C-alpha cells in the first residue's frame, strides 16, 4: 500500500472518529440535535441539555477516546513485542492484577466509589505486569516472547483464583467487581479522566516513539541489533508503555474485550506490518470502535444501557473471525 493511500485512509479514519464523537455527545436516553449539541458545547446556556452535554457526555466521550486509544496502542505493542497475534492486556496479567486490587480495596479495606479504588486498580495492573516481566526475565535467555506469555498465564491464574475467593466471601466486593469487570464508560466523570490522563498521554507518546525499533525487532533480535536497535531497552520501554496504557485504561473503565486484540489486526490488514502506520491507525480506529460501541449500548435497550464491554465483544468477535478466515492474514 502506497504511503499516499495510507495517509488518505488515516484522514478518513480521523473524519469517522470525529463523527463518532458528535454522535456520542448527541445520542442516548435523551437525544439532542447535533446543531444544539454544538451550541451547548461552545456556548452553554445552563439548560438541561447543556448540562447533559457538558457534565455527562463530554467527560464520557473524552474518556472513551483516551481508553480506546490506549487499548489500541497497547494491543499493537503487545503483539509486536511478543510476536504473538493473540496478545491482549490479559496476556501480561494486567487485567487480573487490576481486578485483584479492586477486590482487595473494596472487600478488605472497605473503600467504595470509583475515585477511591481507581488508584488501587492502576497499582495492581502495574505490579502484575512487573511480576510477569521479572518471572520471564529470570534465568538464562531473558524475557523471551514465549516466557512472557507463560509467566502471564501463570500470574493471571493465581490472581483470578485469589479474586474469586474474596468475592465469594464478600457480597459488596462481588457487586463492585461484577460491575467493573464487564467494562463501562458510564458513571465516569471529569475527575476520573483527570486522574488517568497523564498516564495515558505519557504511555501513548512512549508507544509511538518505539515504532522504528519495533520494525527492526520484527526481523529478529540479531537482525535488530545489526540495524542498531537496542533489544532489551526497546522491550523494557514497550513493557512500561503497555503498563501505563493498559493500567490507566483498565483502572478507569474496566477490562474491555477485543479492542486491543482485534484493532491491530485490522490496522495490519490495511497498511501492512510497518509499525509506524500500525500504531497510527490503531490510535484512531480503537477509539472509533469504542465510541460506536458505547453509542450502540445506549440505544439498543433505551432508556436502560448496555455496558460497552458487552457491545465490544459482540462487535469485535465477528471482526476477528473474519480476519482469521482470511486466506492470507497480515503478518506481524
């Protein structure tokens, strides 16, 4: 695919994302005309519609942008670093670590409310990723893709067993964990966004800066070194970026399925294996899918709401099945 075609495709994806943003601001249990949304967005008049747009839907939409972009970038990084096309935030124990921390905060420490346990979730995600890396790096050979996957599976199983033990004994912890685990943008306010935004921004910048070294590592460690890439440093920085992105996104919205798994495959199917373009497309397509899923969740059972984590599973699974059934899947 020519560079000019890739650029045009990226511009079209950005335009589609802009449309999704306005739909997210306009549609819901109370639909608001787009012309009124634009007016309330830039010149709020204190009306009920203006309050809905500013206080409820704008923070939710911005959080959806941040969480979607984080999951898309993290998924692309994971698949490139581990050379595993099925890599997602669950591979490194991030989801399990975040869930365990939430359950501990609610069930053992009595902390309630999202702003109370969001930091426990982030710390749990980071700690789990660190344990996985240290386990994989111990011994001869270092943190190879296979050892990272095995260590992540082991840590995830251990943490989920601990989580289930607590939730079986504590009803409040179970209720909180059940709502958080399904993945949702509902009920998140501007304070939640401000708490996780610094981690999302730093993680995104770090991820985008690794595009060229990742292209070199795709040829193998020895070839990457010959091309001037620092293999261990690239993997360490990639792991840090993944932890920041997934930790913050999972802490704020819960583990949302298929975004980080399917979107990098879509990007590679469009632009090929060049990580510069894969990361750029993932940065745009992932929040596009997440916002569309969130809008669908608001409308299909209105005036109630279907959580976005459920909708992304319904939307992402067919996309991933179509990609798997392709005669020639875009390679890592």
